[in-house]
C-alpha cells in the first residue's frame, strides 16, 4: 500500500454522529471514504471509524488517518474487515479498510467505545 493523497475533487460530507468531516472520492475503479482523526483523542477515532465502516462494501473502502494504529478498533473489527496500514511521514498512520465477504456483515458497529 502506498500513502493515499486525497484528490482536489473529493466531496466533503458529514455523516450523522461524526465528529470530523468525511470525504468521498474515486481512485481507479473503487470509491474511498476518508476521515482524519490524527488530531483527536478518544473516543473520536472509534466513533468515526464505526460510522465509516458502515459505508464499506464491495466497491467502497474506508481510509482512516490517525496519530497511531488504533489497537482497540482493530481488536474489535479485525475479523470482519481486511485492512492495510502504512506509516506517514508525520509519524501518523493511514489504515485502509476493505470489505470481507461474509464477515463484514457480522461486525457490531454499534459498540463505538474502546472498552469492551
């Protein structure tokens, strides 16, 4: 995975319950939904990730930009989505979540806190 750069043509939107802006754009054949919680503290990364993951399907991937790899989130949904992570030059991380047939539908996206 290479670092993904949001194009100027990205469409901004704010899903209900989100605490940061989301962006939608196309790269190649697929759609990307992106949000950036790199300057946010808990529970904002988890809250926005759960919203974003609900938009992932066979044609749409979720790009999460964060200050670190979100261990609590990955423990919760790691069996339900495929993901790739890459470190960014500013010390953060980009995580690209994609649909896993037969598994993504089973994810409980209502639990948006880090505590189990």
